[in-house]
């Protein structure tokens, strides 16, 4: 990792740590007020741990793991689950305050949550449109720039970036990325900025812009040269930010997840290698 990548990586890491502790402090101070959303936080934490366990079981020979490694995995899973619970709980409360779409099936608070419910039919077409546009844009971009996958991403595929090395564990991994990133960035950070910097309503685009920048920085050292990856996912981040504003977090998770699933399928159908098309965002 060169010095520029290292600086960007540190910026992204420090931003993530800052927002986690900011959300944790809010969660601790307002835990009684946030209680109606607690079950949704536990649900998302459980979903994340379940997917992570599945990815591990599919890709790792459990017999080769030492007791220390197993203990380390358990600790990491618990940390990630707790982090997801905190971002979900506070993020849902922020979404309610901003009067943006929710998908809670019950009236869980004194606020009029039901006013912001959306049906599946209301968001599926815009969601699929974002997926299609993101895939088309990515393919065109990589056709013209022909980037190489960075070493940090190659490790996921044992060095050979071919479709034969795309395992079931990798498939689950890209779904984990979609799920956790949307909860953290769109539901969490984007709404945090809108609430605390008063970037609401007509100024919400500022929250989308800054969140997209942070999300883009978080993908440092996934492609070489870096600018190609940044050129790919920054506009996609803007689209996902808009999608959240109009249709809520579920639409973002669906869009992100579909992108991460469809790209590997294209590798199989068109016989591409992962070096010539993007892996995921």
C-alpha cells in the first residue's frame, strides 16, 4: 500500500471509528427512548452474524482452526453484531425524525411510523433501475480503463481472479458487504449528518454527498489505479443516497446486494475474469 492509499485508508478508518463511538454514546444516553427500535437492532445484528458464520463455514476448514482463532472469530462476530445493532437502532430513530420511508410493520413508537411505510411495489422499479444503471456504468468504465484488482482483493480468491475461484463463501461475503455498508453509511452516517448538521429536506443532498465521499474512501486499494474505483462507486453512492431518501433502507440493501450478486453471475455467463469486470462495491 503506497503512502496515498495509506492516508486514505487511515481517513476512512478514523471516520468509521468516530461515527461508531458517536452512535454508541447516543445509544447509551438515549437507550430508553430508543427501546422501540431495539428489536430491529438485534434482528440486524443476528442477520449479520448469521451471514458471517455461513461465509466462514463455507470457506474455512474448521478442523485447522486453533482454539485461539475460534475465540478471536467469536469476539469479532460479537463486536460486528453489536455495531450493527447500534447503527440500526439509532439510524431508525433518525429516519423517523426526518420523516423518511421506513419498513417497520408495527407501530413501534409514539411517532407516526406508519405514515412512512412503503409497499414493495412502490420501490422495486426504482431499485432495479439503480442496479441496472450501476452495472451498465461499471462495465463501460472498466472496458475503457481496464483496471487491475488490488492485492487486498486478490486474497479473497487465493490469488487467481477467475470465476472458478469464486466460492460460495465469496458469494455470501459480498452480500455481507452490501448489508453492513448500507446500514452503516446510508441508515447511519447519512442520517447522523442530516440531524446534527441540520442538513434536512432541501439540504439533505449535502449528507448524501459527504456520505458518498466517505464510502468511496472506504474502498481504497481495491482496484489499481485507485481513481477508477473511486470513479465507479462515488456516483453509485449518490444514487444509493437518493434511493434511501426516496424509498428507504431496504431498497438500498436490495440494490447493493443485487449488484454484488449479478456481477459474479456475469462472469459465468460471459466468461469474463474478475480482472476485466468489477468484483463488487
